C-alpha cells in the first residue's frame, strides 16, 4: 500500500511541477521540487528507511531524474507559450 501511495503522490507532484511550478518566468520556482526530492532521498538513506541495494537506489535515481526532466519540460512549455505570444503580436 505504501508503494501505491508513493507512486500516486509522485505522479501528482511531477504534474504539479510541470504545469504549475516550472511553467512560469521564474525558473528557480521549478527547482524547489527537485531540490526537495534530493533532500528527501538523502533523509531516507540517512535514517535507514531506504536500503542501500540496487533496486532502491535505482528507484531513487529515477525519481530524482524525473523531477529534473519535468522541470525542463515545464520550462519548455513556458518558452513555447512566450514565443507564440510574440509571433502572434508580430504577425497581427
């Protein structure tokens, strides 16, 4: 059950990251979730709640990587929206 809650929570956070936090002109706001995820994984490792075996480390790395990927995609959405506004103004 904990795995299901973790996956559902992670997907919710990643979607929030992409469409809300990273999709604006301040790129540093989108960096909040990846930094918190790194701190979270380090906390799990330091309190021995996450074992140091291959599967747990792989899941942690994938989770952190997805945070950075969604951050980049959110920034890309913002830039596309900005370019579209500029081109619409130019060609009006």
